[in-house]
């Protein structure tokens, strides 16, 4: 799909889920209102076919219907409704490796991020149910701005106005009495040299897990997005100053309905493992390698 330059720039300023959204209405996602709030009087110059296309890839009507129907749910219960709505079949290997909720310890769960949507929903539902809701996401994703996720999200946007607060928010998450679920790549996987794999992982989960003495539980999630998404993501990463591919994550989520996903949970890695023999970045790569071996 060809998008002329001025429309690409317009898309950069459009967030399908606005950051301040908190109240669910029958039209929680309103592309027309978002455009007006972002662009003011200039919004009327946006070609209507482009607005209609944006509504379609955002699945505005479908998402609004789901949000409204489940407006009384939040946290783990909301995540489990998402799994049902998307008709996800989850085949879990190594569930016995999930630490006992009563062992008195807090853990950092880290996973690859192949999809950008369903993987977060599924893992949140599994870990959230196992630990009775005592977990928090540390993600930079469209998922963070969905109302039902508010109780289990630490909303971090490293490229937005919150970037200066990033260290403090991470610190608060690790100092809490919640388990942490992280996708250290920060972005969903890319296809490089014919292989779908995460980009290099951030070292944050290593340094904070050591600082707060949390063992790390590696998780591998199977799945992939469409060929179109990977082509667009590679183009965006190389040629644009913003992540255009993120705009299509909702559409990719709907392309992945009715599918079966394999989830492999590894044994916890003691935090003492991450000693001075490697740098935190090297240890992050070590854990990433372990994830892809699961």
C-alpha cells in the first residue's frame, strides 16, 4: 500500500488509543475525534478515504464493541476475556516451572515479543491468574492504553513526554510487591535475513533483577505476524523517524484470531547468575538465547 509523504506524517501523530483514555463508552475509540484533537481545524483536509482506511485497520467498530461489552471487567479477568474473544488456543509447556505463588519471592518474567498483541494478552492472563493478579506489565505498546489493562500496567513511553520519568517508573515497579512481566526487546519481532526474531534486548531487566534480587523466568512465545507487517516494519525502521508499523498491530491481532500458540516456560535463572563475568547487556543476550532455545 502506497502512502504519500504528507499522509505518513499525519499518521505519525495519530494514536489509536489515546494516552489519557480512562472511561469506556460505546465509542471509546473515535478516529474522527482523535484527528480533531491532534490536528485541530486541519483535520478537515484529511482525505475521507484515508480516514476510513484508518478506521478499518484500527478495527474501530470491533474494538469498541469488545470494550463496551467488557466495560465492567479489568486486569486478569479482562485479559482472559481477550483470550476468549480472540479465540486463542494456548499450549503451555513447562507450566510447572512457574514459581510457587506462596514461596515469598518476587520474579521477573521475560519473553520474546513476536506479535505485539496476543502474546502480551496471553502471558498476562496466564501469569496474572497464577499469581492472583500480582503482576505488572512493563511495556511500551498499544496494549498499555486499553482501559481494562490499567490495573496491571506501568505505562512507560520512552520516546514521549514520560521519557524523563522512565527510570523512576521502572524503579517503582521493581520496588512493588508485584511480579514483573517484560518484553525486553521493546518492539515486536522483526524479520531479518529470513528469520523472525526479536531485536537486541535491553539490559534493564538484568540490572533491576540483580538490584532487587529477583530471579528471572524465561518464556518463549511462538507466533508471527503477516508478511506485509514485516516488510512495513523493515521499511519503517530504515526510512522513517517513527514506528509506522505499530499502527498496524491491531489489524495484525485480528489476522491472528482462531490460532494456536505454543508457550514454553523455562526454569527460573537465579539472579546471582548475572555476575561481573559479563556486562548487563551480555547477560541480556544470554537470557535471550536461552529463550529461543526453549
